[in-house]
């Protein structure tokens, strides 16, 4: 049995292998974007980050310098496991972006997910940040102040899927729902550190949780990092499970969550 409200110090594929089928209500995560600079030509056939070296790496342990082929193959493996553990009416809220070193990879990844897994895109949300760091120095690119949240649902799960839209009127016996735009403004992150220079935004996560989940829902973050998704779940009276390769980040997250866990009772 999986223990809920816990971050597991392991590969997400291992965590999901041990989960029972149709276990979680939602998967909400921001995976590595594979944008660290490579300084070594050492590659092997395994889908592993630990054989890569980087002079500008965003994480203390994971080295996000896979080849394009490796990154796509790993992502498909992850989504096939998502298909196993996610309830039929649930959704995957998947944050992705790009940079100059891999401008095509984000779109290639989304295309591979649609072609090779049991998921379709239901919506795409725009996340606007207060500021973008760093600004481009050249004259060939715009400043990237927005990122994307892809809403995936199972190809056979549309009938069961729904979001938290209030009924504002009834016309001719048909419900008229409130408007929720696919545009969210939220902080860049909760503060970067030496363990993780690409931390997530709890303000963003809380807003997403309110749209797509109900109180007491079980949320899984396959790339938990320093615990931002867990923190947001606690604050929204939801349960969580996380996976994180770095023991230092798991320890950091557990310490970070203590004041929130003592203030809010989870069910």
C-alpha cells in the first residue's frame, strides 16, 4: 500500500510501479525541460541522467542533458505509467517550456505524447509570470514571460472528466456555466536554491488545484523537487504523493512542509 502525504525518494517510474491502478485523482507536475548545458560527450543507451555532466545544471542530482531521443522515450514511459495510476476521469496538468538550446523539444514532446499514449490535450493554459529571467541579449528572440500548462485527459475518459465551473444560470433546462479563461497570472516560483534552480510556483499550483480538483483529492507530482506541489495541496485541503530522485531535496521539502502539516488536518 502506498502511504499518502509522503514524498518518495526514488524514480517516479518506481513509485508508479508500486501504485495500484486508478489510484490518483490528478497528476500535477513540472518536469525537467532538458535545457542544461552539456560539457561532456559521454552518452550511453540508458535513459539516465547520471551519466551526463553539466556546467549549468538546474538540480543538485538530476542532470537534465538527455539526448532528444532519450528525453522523448523517457517521457512516453512516464505517461504510460500515468495512464495506469490515474483515474479515468482525472487529468494531467503538465507544465512545459523551452529555451534557445531546445526550441523544438517542447512541441515534439507534446506530439509524441498524443501519438504514443492514451492521452489527448483537453486545454492549454498560459501561465504569465511577473517577470522573466534572464532577458534575451540578442535580437532574434522575444522575452519569454509565459509558460504553458498542458491539460491531458485519457482518450477514453472524456465522459467522466469535468472541472469546477459554477452554474450561473439555467436556460431552457440547460446549465449555463461561468467563464474561466485559459490564462493564469502567478509568481515565477517559491524561491530558488542551490538544490533546485527551477522551483515551482505554489501560487500557480493552488490556482490549478481549485479549477481541476475537489477537497480531499489525491494529487501526484512525479517530479516533486522541493515540495511546492505538496505545500499547495496542504493549503487547499488535498492529499499528495510525490517522487523525487534527490534525497537532499526530499529532506528540504519535508522540513519546509512541517508548519503547514501542523496547521491543517488532512483527510
